[in-house]
C-alpha cells in the first residue's frame, strides 16, 4: 500500500510541475493542476485502483505539455502510460475532428480510461458551471454539455458512481 500511495503522490508532484504555468480557461483562471487533482479524486472516490488514479493525475500531460509517452513509462510504468495515451487527443487534428474521435472512441477504451474520461467530463462541466470562460455564451455552454454527454454515453464500463455524478452535473445547466 505504501508503494501505491507513493506512486500517486509522485504523479501528483509530476503533474503539478508539468502543468505549473497553465491556468483553466474560466473567469477565475484557477491553476490547471486543480483539474487533474479533481479528476483523480473522482476516480479514487469511485473506488478505482492506484494505477488508474495515477493515470488520472497524468491524463493531460502528453496532450498539454512537453511530456512524452517514454517519460511516463520510465517514471510510472507501461500500464499508466498506456492509459494516458488512450486519453490523449492528437493536437495536430482540427478541434472538431478531435471531438468527433472522442465520441467515436469512447466505447472502445479500457475500463480505467473510461472512468478517467467520465471524471474528466464531470470536472469540465463543473468548471463551466462555476467559472465559464468569459467569451462563452449560453449556446456555447450547451454545445459543450451536449458534446460531453455524447462522449459519456459511450462509456459503458465507467463506474456507475461516476455516470450518476455526470448525470447530476449535466442537469445543472
């Protein structure tokens, strides 16, 4: 157990360093690391294993920082790196294509990646509700909520607790 706690804390420290200069897009511009901590907390509260919690902390590092898959393998092992890569969008694609692929690929993700994806969408919806980007009108919020729901609707192996929390959060718009 001590090794698992150590790994999770190492991942939190790693993510904090990688995301240190990033802020959320909302009006409050909270530190980005708050997002990955919230995602990991949701995953942990749903009873997932330390490997999945570790991947939750790291889920945006490859996509949004200079982190490589190889770096994650060296630091946290193949299982964590593989899960992070399942969750990593190809930023070279147009945004609309990345979103389409998220919806299309959701049902094919591992159970751990599905849990993290559900938690990620919960966190994003909460952020939009509590501190939306200044330039987002109600229509833009609704469009993101609809997109998030389309993704989560495909997560047939995500924990029921996360799916229920997503549904409750979705209803708040």
